[in-house]
């Protein structure tokens, strides 16, 4: 995971889109388009604490989102 830290940071600072996980309340999911092997995105999942701080849950490459995620922000909005 240590080797992933720069990519996780880049995903959190400049994502292509952000989702909320409607199945797991209090989680935000950040996606960054990044060609990693056969996958298309880096997915970073954070849990928002009561103090508005985010805690890293997981980060991994994926080729798509999952059912139950709702897009709340895209880079084109900015």
C-alpha cells in the first residue's frame, strides 16, 4: 500500500468523480481515471467521521463502479 500513497493522494485531491455509497452510509468513493493494467479507475473509499475528517477504508484499481453508488460530483462541475 505504501507504493500506492501518491496515487491515492492524487485521487483524493483531483478525482474525476465522487460518489456516495447508498448501502454504507457515511462513505464517499473517489474515482480517478488511470490505466492500471486492464482496469480504468483507481477507487478510493473513505468514511466520514463525526468531526468531518475522512478515514481511508480501501483503495484499489477497478473497471467500473458498483450498484448502490450515486454520483454527487464530477470534474466537469468544477
